[in-house]
C-alpha cells in the first residue's frame, strides 16, 4: 500500500528553466510534508517542508505547493541548475501520532541539462 | 562535522552472520530514527527512539533485528542471522523534538549492507 506516490520516475529539464516535481498521497492523517534531495552514495538532504495549514512555502529557488483537497503537492525549482540533478523524495508524516515517522515516495530522478 | 554519522559505510557479509551498525546523531538531538532503503524505493521506517526509549517499531523489523540507544546518544542496529533480503541501505536520522514545533529529520550517509 503506497501511501505516498511519485508517479514520474524521471524528469529532464534545461538549465535555467523551471523543474516541477509532483507527489500524491492517500492518507488523510498526513499533516506535514517534506522534500528531500539525494545524491548517489549519500543520505537524503532536507530541502523544504510544509504544514497542512498552509498551501505554499518558499525558500530561495524552492517552492512547495500543497493542495489538500486533491491530496497533491509539488516542488518547484526556479531556475534549475546542473547541481540540482539528483533524486528527489517526497515524504509525509502524521504528527498527531507523536512519532513523526516519515513515509516516503519512490523518488523522481531530476536531470538538469546544460 | 556536526552532521549525523554512520559506521561502517559499507558492509559485506555472508548469509547467516550477524552484523551491527552504529549511528551518531547530531549533538543534542533527542530523537533518532532508523530507515531502510532498497533499490528503486524510498526509505522505509524501521524504528525510532526518543532519548533512550524505543517508542515505535515497524512490522518490517523482524525479531532478527534489534536496535538500542543505551545512553540517549549513539544508537546501534543489529541484524542476526542475515539473509540475502536484508541487503539494503540502512539510514539513520536524528531530530530535535520540542513542544509545539515540528522536528525535521536530518539523515546520515547510510550503511550499505550486502549479504552474499
């Protein structure tokens, strides 16, 4: 039962353009969402998060949008840079349980081309 | 370097052997998590500690797996009688839990286990 889904395994974008990575979830108890970036042979690196009481959070080139009614979130990277090439994971947690354990999607491989 | 560290980074073992991994969290972080990641999948939650107390275990954590955090600082994850299906990247994360503030988990580089 995949509660967090990233349906695009890969995405290719030109340098300077916008990258849009999508994520869908099924568990209505999720109330906190995060994006992590992962390079090969390294652990995931935290990028940005959003609480379910918001619909947008912005940090520099990264913006996360949350559509609760559609159970959908997206990560926008503008402008995209070659160093952004990595696997991006969407993650969600249900904070009311107290543990804040993360449920991850399967990841999207982003390639930013020159 | 004040990030999460894990040791060893790579471990190759034969089926049936026991292995132990260590995780050192960010200093003063009171929560520590273990996840497992297999090829093509995202990390999957295994267990977590708040200080020295193990508060939750996933059903993925069979009785061959045991985790400890004896003094509320570093943690160990032991796998007994390893099987080929245990081959994966084992990730550790830590966070600082504070009242009314959602804690963000920061991950270590992982330990890649290969069971032959």
